[in-house]
C-alpha cells in the first residue's frame, strides 16, 4: 500500500508543479505583452 500512496503523492505533486508552471508562463506572457 505504501508504494501506491507514494505513487499518488508523486502524481499529485507533478500535477501541482505543472499547474504552477502554467500560471507562471501565463503571468510572464501577460507581463511581457
């Protein structure tokens, strides 16, 4: 079970990281444009 929990945590972290990157990219695009 621990391996499954770790997998879920990693996938959630990846999703959050991707979302943050998208927000930063959007902010940079709006700021420069």
